[in-house]
């Protein structure tokens, strides 16, 4: 057996802001209905950050819970990656603000921008530190205030998104180099910049100088989602050396109930293995996978040692998948 260093997830945490916005609340401001939103998306409610809550505040709450679950303190943390599309400021990175608010010592901290795929991308980047012995205790956080990017007159987008944060702690552990090892076992990361027009924000620092609003051709995104994500899932499983059928839990990006069911069907995962939280918090972009993971750990479904499959797709287009033994 070859001994290898693995990046092992030792703690998971999440945070949802207090304010809940129901479909009926949205039906008061755009021409929509609870029935339409549930039927087309599976979404029943979403959380909205308070006016004085920045993305770093959400991230700090999730990180604290993840550190507690891992039995670590902020003093232990030497790497922070925040996957976010909605940072507090243009700079510095939300990750350095999180570092300051948590009281972590000087280390490495930066943001990663891959929209809804950000958490999967960030895990892979963190693996490059942890599994090479360059970080001892990493926080990988997905945190978003997507409600700040909404055009509240566009019923095709404003009903789909919510705010929240999820986090994991990654630590190095020696494994045997087999698929029985705990840790991040395989990845597939993809991007296709030619599909920008399907999903983007119409503003930015070096163009309009304004934040802008999220624009989406929803049915086109839908069309690409199931096919693209399925390919990445098979590629990540191959990279890990496992069969998709061995997976204990499937934790998809929580964008739309119909997309995640379509992907599960296409790759042959039984619906009893799919973790779905989209009805409760809508699409929280980079936060959605760790939030779903956290919820399923809390309710006792996901246990250490189990094989998990994560996948996401978002603006760019970007997409990807990860196989991890928890
Ligand atoms: N309430 C009522 N009617 C609506 C609403 C709404 N909230 N939104 C759109 N409609 C209407 C449209 O105006 C259209 O009406 P028309 O026929 O009179 O023009 C009709 O519904 C059909 O529109 P479609 O866009 O074709 O509807 P579709 O069945 O595709 O559902 C939806 C729209 C829910 C956006 C779907 O396409 C979808 O979920 N796509 C994927 C989007 C997604 O998940 N994006 C995120 C992934 S990437 C990321 O996470 C950033």
C-alpha cells in the first residue's frame, strides 16, 4: 500500500439568516404564485440576509459551526477560501474579512469566484494545499447574499435565489491510497465561457462600475444542466476510482428540484439517496452544497465514512463534481 496524504472533511457547518421570504410574499411584488414556483422549481421559501449583514457575517457563522464540529478553534486555521459571487467589498477578499472576524492567525486567505460551482472548485483548490502538506486546518466556505443581485421586477429570476452560508473544515490525514480512505477522492471541474449569455450579472467593476442584476435564460440553463452535470459526475467518479452506484449520498447544488432529480435519474442514483433542501432555502449559489451537507449531518442521515457525491453548475457556465469519503 502507498501511503498518501488526504484532505479529510472533519467538520461541517451552516447558517441561514433569520428572515424568511415565502412564495406568497413574492407574489405580492411580481406576477407569480406559490403553485407555479413549487411546480417548476420545488422552492417554498428562501432566507434573506438583514440589511446590516454582509456575506462575511454569514460565512463566519457557518465557519464557527464547522470548526466546533471538527473540534478546532479559529487559532488552528491556516487557510481560508471563501467561494462567493457576492463579496462584502470589491476588495479585500471576503476570506480576509472572515479571518479577521474569527480571529485567526496570519495564514492564507482568498476568495474564489465560480458562481454556483464555487464550492466544488474551492474544495479542489484547498485539496492542493492540504493534501500537499501546505495547510493543516483549512476552512472552505460557500457564502452568498444572492438576494442583493436580484432584479425584483423579473419574476423569472427573483423567485429562485436566497442567502446563506455553509462551511467545511479540511485537515490532512494519511490514507492507504485506496477508495476506502477518508477524504477528497476525485474531481471533475469544467467551464465553457461561450455560454456566458445564458447566466450572468449585467454589471461589474471594470464595465459599468455598478453591481448589476442577475440575468438568466432559465430554460436554456436548464437544458445544459442535466447533460453537463452528468458527464462531470461520471468523470469525477472515474477520477476517484469508484462507481456512481457505490455512492451513499448524492448532494447536488440546490437550484431546482427538477434539475437535481433529472441528474440523479440520468446517472442512476436512487431518489432515496438524494439530499434535497432547495424547498427550504432556494438557490444559495456556492453555499447550497455545504448547507445541504450540514443539514443531512445534523438530521443523522450522513455519517462519517460514507461516500458522498457533490455536483454543481453555475454562471460561466461553470460546472463540476467531487467524490468524497466523509
Ligand atoms: N411565475 C410565473 N410565471 C413565470 C415565472 C414565475 N416566477 N417565471 C417565468 N414565468 C413564465 C415565463 O414568463 C413564461 O411565460 P410565457 O410563456 O408567457 O412567456 C413561462 O413561465 C415559461 O417560461 P420558461 O422560462 O420557459 O419556464 P420554465 O419551465 O423553463 O421554468 C425556470 C423557468 C424555473 C427558471 C426554469 O427554467 C429553471 O429552473 N431553469 C434553471 C435555472 C437555474 O436553475 N438556474 C440556476 C442554475 S445555475 C445557478 O445556480 C446560478
